C-alpha cells in the first residue's frame, strides 16, 4: 500500500460512506449517474470506484429503490434486463450494464495518508471486503504506537457480531483503534473492550471529508467515544475513565488493565469481580494482592471503586 496524494471533496466522501455501508460495497451505473453524477465522476477518475468485470446490474426503481439488481440475458427479448414482480420484464439500456465497486486498498491509503502508518505494507484482510489489519501507527501525544484496524458495514447485525468475534480471537494488546468507513450514525453504541471505534468522518480533515487528521484522532482516542450521558465512560485503553462527570487518568499499563477489567464487568451488568482474578489478568506479581497495592500512591480510585472481602467493583 502506498501513500496517497488523492483528494476528494466532502460530498464525494459522503458517497463513499453510503456505498461502504451496502453489503457488497458496490453501486450500479444507473444509480451513480442518476443520483451522484458529479461525485461519481470524481471517484471514478480518482480510481476509488472501478467497474466490476463480467458483472452487470442496474437500479430497480420499481421494487428496490436504488439497490443494484443483477441483470440476466433474455433470448426472447434479445438483450439484458431483469424481471420485476410489479412490472414484468424490464429491459436495461446499454449504458446501464455496469456495476462499480469501491477500491478499498486505495481508499484505506487515502484515509491514512496523514498518519504515521506502515503504508508500504498491504493491509491484511481479516474478513474479506469488511475488515483489515493495518499495523501499528503513531498518534500525537502517545509514546507507543497503536495497532489499527479498518472496518465497514458495522451497522449490519451479522457483520457486527462477526467483528466482535474477531476481537475475541485476536484480542487487542491494550488499545486498538478501529476506523469505520461508514457514517458515524451507523456505528453500534455497544462498546468493545480494548477497542476505540471511530468513524472516519468524525476525525477527517475539514477540507477533504476522508483524510484522517492525526491530532483530531488522538484527541478522540484519549477522551473516549462513549455516550456522554452514561454515568461511566472509558477510553478504550483504560487510560481515562469518567465517572459521574469526574475524569480519572491512569498511566501504567497494569493499572489500565485493572480499569478495563472492572469497566467491562460494570458494563455487562455484573460489576462484582474477584480481586485476585483482576490482578492476575493485569499481570501483577503475587506480592500485589489488593487494589490498594496496585494503585499505590493514590487514593482517588476509591471514589468509584469498592474493594472488600476479596472482591472489587465499580460503583456509581
């Protein structure tokens, strides 16, 4: 994957998000020219949309709004078309016999071209056409690089479940940033432990609509993307947790692991945890057998964490 110099405007970026949320990541020629002629032409010229070889489709305004409909050959009508339950055989015009597909590798290169990422390496496909692993990228204000994934279609319940399953089989080392190609309004509200899921549109450079701004993304990751109205909101790595409007910051990797564990339990509706299990999960030594020792040197954690009788929990 090479660093991209392409630029697209905000309307074209919106079209990308629309197509990215479709199951196939494709759009028919007729839909493109009927509804998005200017933006479609821009994306085709930029190489972000390309025709799919050997596949023909059009738009059925009779039955399926602007969804692509595969075309079939009819010897009787001597041409391509499709059968509509409402209107019978519909013949397609010659210029409609094309389907365009998003070019995800080029799109990912464009989105990440403003970040310090390993763009000389091709993204690793984790789920074909839906999820890619980028590698470790550097964000402003962070000493260590952060692993990145790119995802699309997360508004689809099945794709969302598959994504969550993938996070279990390939757990994050503490924090993983997942950039979504789709619109922010389509992102599920349910948090995934250790993963900060951010729509590209919410951290994109104002002038382009799709080029990720490194500083905006770093700020978003540091603050977390949880529901501001929730009583407890945590940044994905556990470094920041806000409880009843008060912000607490933790810098050590083991302390962050404790916060992630307790938040995950609280968020699941079963907040009480075994203190020994929490400390073991955070990889503390056997000498550290209480949260008091784990958080040695500070007492503010007691404002929202209760520890007694070998158990601990976040309380609100």
